[in-house]
């Protein structure tokens, strides 16, 4: 690609090709890049834990207990995958497992489930305020909830509340 060249213009790097000019922001400092990637990696680590404890909480509230087979069915994974994750959750102190019974959350596990559920509700409300289809908003919120900072989550909440206020005023 001989025809590409980079021209520095103020704060922007301009990439020129035969038929286009595109303005691209310059790379941020390495320490800032690292910070962003570390945040994403930590969110990925926490994501599965939060999904499991939230689902376990939902199953307990609906059926009195959460069984491995029910967790596997709803997560779309095999029972050995659930068993492995439950060992991890037990080690973290989020669940207890009783022989011949289901899985139960500790107080810490229930608190994490409630916090995760609240984050999901804020993100879903935000997406609905943007007029996203409810089914799409529910699915997308499931992934987004784990990857936004408290600051961003609070902005989502304020926006959704303001939008709800506008809707009520119009009615």
C-alpha cells in the first residue's frame, strides 16, 4: 500500500489514500491504554460471576432453590461447566451448595446479585429511553451492564429518568 501516507495536522493524524482522507485521533499515552484494557479484562472476569449469581438469585426467588440443571439450561451451557463455575463461586464466598439440594447464595452473593440486577435495570432503562426495541434492549443490557463505570451508569440513570419525565409531561 504505497499510496498511504500520514500527515500530522494539529491534534489529528490524517491518513490519505487514493480516494479518501480520514481524520484519526492520535494514539493515547500507553498508560491510558493499559488502564482501559485492564478495566475490560476485569469486567470480563467479573461478568460471568455476576451473571451466575444473578441467575441463581432469580431461580431461588422463583423456585426456592437453584439446581445445576436449571442453571445449565438457562445459561445455555453443559452441567460440568456449571459445576466448575459453582466451585469458583463457592471459593469466592458467593454460594453454598448442599448435598441433594440446590445452590444457595450467601449474603455476599445476594448483595452482588442485587447490585448486578440494579445495573442491568439502569442500562435497560437507558436503552429503552433511546427507543431501542424492548427485546433488543434486554439482550444488549445483559452485556453492557458489566462494562460501564459507575460514572457512566449514573449518567445512564439520569438520562433515562429525564426522558421518563419528558414522556410524562407530554401525556
